[in-house]
């Protein structure tokens, strides 16, 4: 158990049985009224789902993927997915912290944990995509050392698995960070 801000958490790797808790956490952090309790909500940009059980189960079964979890009193309160592809590129996604615990430092500690996991799996660079309209989130990642590559990816309009857009100008910003410089320890 470690202290993160004023809370005590345990970091661990996810197992298949964690899939429903991961889905519930990701949904609560990004969609619907519960997401508005925190600052990571996408509810004004997207309705519908953020992920589903099939997607999380597929990721958990992929040997290139690790889910780093933060638990508090046995409950999953933070999650981040790390997929490492050759040659040394880690894709970071499904990063979620319980809305009630956002702004407590848990996200920062969990991201460091994910970066350590990526480096341990041979990654030299971490990459993620963030919806461009999420200025506060892009600024948060910039403070963590992620830079805008200038690359943009289209939002998958027409695929409800990724959500139901509330506007027609969504796209993703590609962010990257070198993992060559040791990240601050999470523990």
C-alpha cells in the first residue's frame, strides 16, 4: 500500500476477473452524470459508451497489453492500459480515475506506474491520443512531459462502440513522451 495525496492505494496488474470493474470505472470517469463529478468528463462531447466488456476482455487477453490498476479497500479506483508494440512504442489508453478521487494525485501516480510498466516491457516512447477539444486534459499531459506531435487522427464517427458524438468536429491529437529519462517513482 502506498500513500497518494491523502489516500492509500495498492497498484497491481489487472486479471480477467477485473474486466467488469474496469468497464464501470472507465464509463464513470468519461460518460454520463457521474463523470461530471470529476474533471475528465467527455459528457459534453460524447454520449453513449466509452468502452465495453468485449473490448476490455480482448485487451486483457493480448500478451502485449498490461492494465495497471489502483485499488482502494479492494475497489478499482484507477486504471490505465499499456500496449507495447515493436519497436519500443507503448500505447497508453483507457486511463481513468474515479471521479470522486480526481485531483488527489492518483492520476499522476498511476501514469508514472504505467510508464514504468511500458519501460519494463521494452518501450522507449509512450504515445496516446486525446480529443483535441479537451484542452485542460492536453495541458495536464503536457505538464507530465507529453508533447503534441502535430499528428491528428479522425474520430471514428459512425461507430457507436466509441461513443455518440454531440458535435461534428472531433478528432484526436497524438501525444508522445520519451521514456528514456527516468520518470519520477510512484512508490
